[in-house]
């Protein structure tokens, strides 16, 4: 056998091994990217309950963008003439459906269907989809040197001046502030806390889960000055969400202790809690029950 033939065969073998190695590396890289993106490359089956619908995209006049909104109607809605309290929530993609969520849903529809049966608590939930790349500015009412100008004021104008009037017109709501709440997590927690200070004539209750106060620390002095005395605030934080998050949460608790009666607010720190939908899902029922404690959960068509 010639030296040339041996060399050629060795070259072909090396080339084949190189191609196999490249194929394996490409597969591993794709798997890694999918994992980092929070998806496994497959389409999850829808887990939304039958009483959840998605509205046609709305034009956000204050921001000149379109936005999808998801509506949860309570189990008795179609068989009664009653009117219901309304809970406005952010990050609508993550509230009801695994198929649209990032890394799992809150299970808002399953939780409220269960509470309707066990506690006769029935609400309409309005889930506002987040703005993808705009999320961190839309849900921040303050400017940030890294993330840019805050668009939270314009986002809340959409909620208060455009979306809420449409919901009150198209659905049997109890539109007064005593029956209107707002809730969210992370950036959604920040904007929910800001909303009850900025629009106390609209919202009387706020669910503030894992709030990203570090993005908008201006909320701290604002809370001490502007929180309405009759507001109900439910704050939640996980002990594994980061030292700064937990410290800011504790600082907010100290401010609330000086500005609100103790029965008007609750701050719950869960030692093992992490920054994800699974944690928030597990705490949702307790928060909603506390926020609407003592309320008329459903009223007659006249609102009495």
C-alpha cells in the first residue's frame, strides 16, 4: 500500500470524525439556546380553561402599539345577571396558558374556578399581554439610566383611560374603585404598586408579587407620601430571589408600617420562594382572598 493511499484514507477518516463532532456540537448548541430561551422547541398544548378568551388586538393610543388582552369570566357569568369585581393583571401571556407562557403559567383560571366553588369568590380578570422588548420600559414608571425612559405612565393611561372603560362597557363589572384591583409580578409588581398610588380613584387593592423595586427605587419615597389610607396591599417575596430584592422588600415593609394601618397591608416572605410563575401560582389564592376579604363577591345587575 502506498504512502499516498494511507494518507488519503487517514484524511477521510479525520474528516468524517470532524463532521460527526460538528453535528453533535450543533445539536448541543441548539439545545442550550432552547434551554436559555425557556422553550424546548415543541409547542405546548393549551391549558387555558373554557372561560378564558382573547380579544382582538387593541391599539394602545398612548404608546401607538397594539396589544392583546385576555379575559377570564367567572363560572356563573353566563347563567346570571350579576356584576363582578375586576382584577387587572400584567404579563397576560403567562397567566392562563402554558402554550403562551415563558416558563409556565400562573394558573389564574384554575385557581379562580376553584375559589368560586370553595369560597364563592368570583371575579373578572383582565390580563394585559406584555410588550416583549418593551416590557421593561412599559412597566417602569421611572426613567432608568440603563433601560431608558420609563413608559409606565403611558401604559397606565392605556389601562385606566382606554381599556377599563371598554371592559366596563362590554362586561357586567362593578366599576367602582372598591371593586377594582391590580396585580402583577416582578416589573408587574412595580407598576401595580405605582398604579394604586397614581390612580387611587380607580384602584383600591394591589397584589404586588416579587416587585422589582431595584429598577424603580423612586417608588419607596412615593409610597410613604401617596399611598391612600384605605388601600389594601398584599406584598409577596421569595427568600431565594436575591439579596437586593429581599432588602428592598423589607425596606418597603418598614415604610408601609409608618403610613398604613396594619390591617390594610400584608407583606409575606417565603423563605424557599423563587422568582418564577410556579411560586406565584402557589400564592395566588391566598393573596386574592385577602385582597377581597369582606367584599360582596358578586352583586345584582343593579350593583346593589
